[in-house]
C-alpha cells in the first residue's frame, strides 16, 4: 500500500531504503507517466530499494506564471492514480515561490541527496527543474555522477502517431475527443461535482437532468456525450449535455446529465461523470419538438454505445 507524504519535512529517511525517485507533475498519469513509474519500480526492485514518486501542489505554473492550468486531475485523483501504479511512496511537495527560486544545485543537494537519499532518479525526456527551469537532464546526470545516484531519462512515448503528453490530452478533452484521451490515459476522463438546481427544463421536456457543478476547470467541448454516472457506489448509463442551451438563449455553461432509468432526486448529492464518447456538437433548434426528437436519438445512440461496452 502506497504511503502519501504531504509535507517534505515529514520524510523519515530511515524508511526510505535505497530509494529510486521520479519527479514530475504527472497530470493525467498517462501511458508515458505509467512507463516512468514502471521503470522506477523496476530499478528499486533491482537494488532492493523503495520506489518514490515526487510531485507538486499547486501546479508550478500557478506560482511561476500566476495562471492555474486546466488540469486533468484534481490532487486526490492524481494520488489515487499513482496509488494504482503500485509505488511505495508519494511525496506531495507544496510548491512555493521559494521553491521556484531554488537553484538546481541546491535542489539536488537538499532534496535529492539529503532529504531523500536517492540512489537513482528516473525522469521523462522533457524534465526541467530549479529556478527558470535551468536544471536539465544533462545537468542532473552530471550531478548524479558527482553525488552518487544514477539517472535514467525515459524516451517520449507515441500513441497513434502522436507524442503523448498532458498538454495533448488536455487539447483532446477540450476538443471533445474524450474517447481518444481515454486511450492515451488508459482510463476515461471524469468530473466530479455537486448536483445543483438549474432551470428544470429537462424535466419539462421529459428528460429530467442533474445539473452538475464541476470540481475542475477542464470541461470537454460543447455537445452531447455518452457517459457513465456514478451515484454512491452505483454506476449508471446516461448522456450529458455541455453548453449554454442556445435553443433557449441561456448564458453561461451548464453540465446536465440525464441518467437512464433513474427517477431519484439527486439535488445536493455528489456524483461523478465518466465520459465515454462524443455523440454530437451543440445545436440550436428552431422548434422544441425537434429538440425533443434529437434528445431521443441521442439517448438511443448512447444506449447502443454503452451497451457495447457493458458486454465487452
């Protein structure tokens, strides 16, 4: 069972036996990250040590650039994903302006050598650290040779002709390609949120929806999606519409989930929406009857998509 250490100062060096450490933001924990974790575990096993993932919260860009990125994962989702990678330890380092201004030499000496006692470091091909990201992989390798730890740089991973990165996954999600993003991450994109009161138009149209207040800024493109909705411990089939309801001239983005075969009141309950496949883009309908007809077609297609997955 992976142990999570949320403050660097709490590290017990006596329990870090021959640690092999990987550093990164690991947003999305995609197949490239998964390979890095695999290699970190393999090196730790080879030398009889422990595997350690070392990440940061908040995202460094929010401190360095003053802009919080649209992240694929919340911190808790990231922790759970790394836990599934069977790492021994996860260190969540609070990212501060002081840390951002740390020289690469000092980071190696104070964190990698003294605090962690790393015997090895495994990083991705684009890893950079320290003030103004001045610490690169050749520098890390030179420091490792001097300080007594090995360094492995993991080559980029390509999938379907594209180099895998958190940035490319964000672009896919923002464009609505949730099924493509899932293939790269090896699991579907999810949002979690509280069900709040909306306009109640879905109920009036015969399709009562749960209006979700999301827990993150990264929202798929406007349109309709086949989804699974997790309510408590139950996974249910459904569709989600993301948009501003142009047929009614609404303002602002809403996320409305219609859950098949469920009549329960979900107001003020927490649900999780798991995106499976994009069905169509947002459409402005001239007539309510056309809208209802399209919703029926969307639901029928979503049932077919999810039905194929449920039996596979």
